[in-house]
């Protein structure tokens, strides 16, 4: 039997059965953990793509430097305790934001790959509404957490996705959004700065016009 003593469950977000019908949450942020949320998104993607499926990925700005500064000034802040406290706040703010701002959406889920990032998926609202709500989340995190969080977002333009094609569609759009966020962070770092809580909007993403993308692997760089 699987040992689940360290699993945190969020049953209220489950609308379809995935494995045993349970989404497992990251104990630090309370966001749905990888790979549970990935399996869930792939499972529901064909259903909710019809209403326009939106993705946003956020990555905390300058977390590595913040942890170093805290450790230098506070000997009790050993290891990554300061980073953990920051991510706990980011998760709390994101969960509270989703409960109110995405309450009327046909579908929503907030997850994490682990590290210092969050991912939000939603459908049943317009691209413009989703982008506006992500900007609001960005502002809320900046006001509440010790470090801001920058986001990139996009909307799946293809409204017909088969179950067989769901995995490729998911990996493409997540990889494209991640690549854009990584590009923005790299540009900022090369100029000696951090993004400081920005939002980059890719707009509508037509998967037929894109080269196949691999699994997102660069998220959580702590830039």
C-alpha cells in the first residue's frame, strides 16, 4: 500500500477521476503537486479546451539572493528556511486569489513543479479576463511576499483536442509559456536586474503553428 502520511489532499478541486480521484498537494505551498496536477490537466484538457484553456507560469524573482541576504543577517535562518517562508506565502496568496478571482471559471487548478514557481490553468473566461486576473495575482504576491513573482501566460487557441493528443498539447503550451518566462528572466539577468513582478502575455497559442516542444525542464531557476 502506498504510504501517504506526507501527502496533502485537495479534494474540492477534483472534477474527474485521476488514478484514485485524488490530487496531491505540495505541503509547503498547498498548491497541487507535480506530477499529480500534470496528469489531471492532461485528463481534463479535451473537455475544457472547448471553452478556451489558459495557462500561466510564475517564478519568484531573486529568491536566491533573498535567501542569501537573510542567512547573512540572521544566523537562525539556516538552509532555505527563508525561501520556504516566502513560498508558503506565495502559495497562500495564490490559493486565496483563485478561490475568489476564479470562482466563476468553468475550471481552475493551481499547481507547482516544486521549487519557486506556480502554474495556473483555467477555462470558461476570456483571455483578457485571465490576463487581468494574473496581473492582480502578481500585485497581490508583490504586496504580501518578501519577493515578487513574475508570470508568463498564454491561451490555447485550438478548441478541439482529442484525448490522444492531450499530452502533446499540454506539453507544448506549458513549454512555450515557460520558455517565454525563462527568456524574459534571462534578459533581465543579463542586464543586471530582476523582473520585479512582471507579466508577459503570449496571447493565443495555435499548436498547429508550433514546433513540438519537450517537457518543461527549466522552471524554478530562482532568477
